[in-house]
C-alpha cells in the first residue's frame, strides 16, 4: 500500500447507484449522521481524532467514498467544513452529498491495510481490485508431478504444484529462477526439454552446465530428482550449505584444490537462498507468521496470526509480553487448526502481508515465523515494536493514507 499522502480514485459514474450496496456495519462498527443545517462541531465532538478507516454515504445510505486517515476529526473538518470537492473529474461538494459517516478504529498500517481491503471489497466489489495501491504477491511455481517440470514466476496462487515465496516483485522472482537454474544445472530451454529424449542439446551441455535430459544424456526420472532436490534446498538451504562446506574442506585437506574451488563456487550460489531479496522464501503452505502491531495506547500491542489466506487477531491488546505462555499456546493451537485453504480473497491478503514483510523496516510492526515462536522471541518482538516511532495523529492534519470513491 502507498504511504501517507497517496490518493487513489475510482470514477464510476455509470455504476453509481445502479446496485444497492449494504453497508458492512459488522466491519464499520461506529457511525454518525451529518446534517448540513446543524453546526459541524456537533459531529466533530462525536468522532475521534484517531486513525480510522471510514466510509461516507449519501441520503440513501449508499457508499460514496472510502478513506483511511490518521485523524478522523481533522478529515471531517476539512471535507465538510469548507469548499472541499470530491473527485478530479467531477466536482461535487461534500456537504451537498454526504449524510452519514461510518468508521472503524485502527492502530497500525498493517491493520489499516487489511481492514481497508476487506471493506473495499464489500462496498466497491466491481472496481476495488485495481485501485488499492499494492500488487499481488509474487511467487515462483514448479510442479514436480509434471513430466517436464519448470520454474516460472507467478501471482496465481491457485496453480497446482509447489508455490515458493513471497518475493518482493517479478524481478526478484526472475532472479531467483536464474539462481536455481544455475545452482542445479536445470534446463533453460523448456521448448527443447519437452522433446526429450530426442531434443538437440544446447550450449549449456557443452559448458558442463546442464546434464542434457533433452537428448537423453540423463533420464527424465533423474532430472525429476534434481528438481526435487532444488526445491528442498530453495526452501531450506541450511543442510545443503553445511554439506557442501564439509565437502569443500575435505577436498582442500586432500590438496584437491580444483574440486574445492568448484565447490566453493557452488556454495556461493546456494548461500544466496534465504537471504536478501529471498529472505521470506518458503512453501506457500508455510506462509505462517505472528505479527505484533501497535495498540491504541502507548506500551500496548495487538497480536495477529497470519496463515495462507487468513489473518486472525488473536489478542486484541497486550501490555506485558513477559507472561505470554497461555497466549503462545493459543496461537499455536489456532495455527494447527487453520488449513492452507486459499481462495481469491485469501490471495489478496497474502499480497498485503507480503507488502508489509518487505517494508517492515520502514513501517511499524514486528513479524515472527510461527515455527520460530517461543517466549523469548515473542518478548523481543514486543520490545522491538515499542521502540518504533508512534503514528502521528494531530488535530490539524487528517493524514490521508488511501482513498477510494464512487461518484
């Protein structure tokens, strides 16, 4: 998602009011009416000067505009108290159109993005997808069950086979595929591979960088074993790195320096797995995190469990992470119950979480892999969160984070 100051518009003139949209009051749990002939101060006193996702509706209680702002009171004062207009292409005064305000308090960019996504999907179902300011999560895909498996980059998380990621963007996905192919001497030309065993080997065979399953130099069954080996190394490189390090040391001890040099080169390649742009790479079913996000008061935190396709708030508020045994037990139990059942909405949530994982150093929040969850790591994540800068909520600045409108 874009940061503060970003503004996204959805102009839907023909669609406006063509379909009645029920207001998701289960998600927007607070509301107030706006009456233009009454003092605006009455409305401002009834709303918080806090971070919210909020929805403007008209006299028929139909959605007009969905916003996420750091200060609801300042936002309403600006939009309803002056000559502020809606939309770049059609000028409409807020005061002439708006009659109701619905909102939900949020306390972090992570919570705001997820709430905003879910509400936008409900109130602007036809138009929200291209206007949210974040991309779908990038993965690499391979299906070892296919006769001629290959790695490809994708955002389609419904594909059969193995999905590995997330990756920051399509360029990182492409680099990862190149690294896997180089590290395991996989076929670079799928159109030749599918001719196996009657294909014509390319130059990579001559360079000793491909065992040439295409021309039958090795069998497709042997090639499948290499692909499976590459998958295991890609998602869990530690064992491979340790084994290659021992082999290199043994070769050097035997004064076989040429072999040691080749192993060192291979080691340099596989050591890139799990680091830098590939630091979050796992199988999709292992996309499981615990995230600590800032709470409504200083020293507090909200705890979210992230699984493939779902984000559950498991602790609305904690203020002491040193006594969390019961909470960790609850998190692990819930994690074991939530299957990796991914639908379209779940894939969109993975996109939001992935975006935050790669921006975690620039925005608030702490993230732990479920597999690494223990009392010590949880307490450290809580301390790290408290050291982060609190969001700026000021009386005179609405702090627009994102905006969708239908007018």
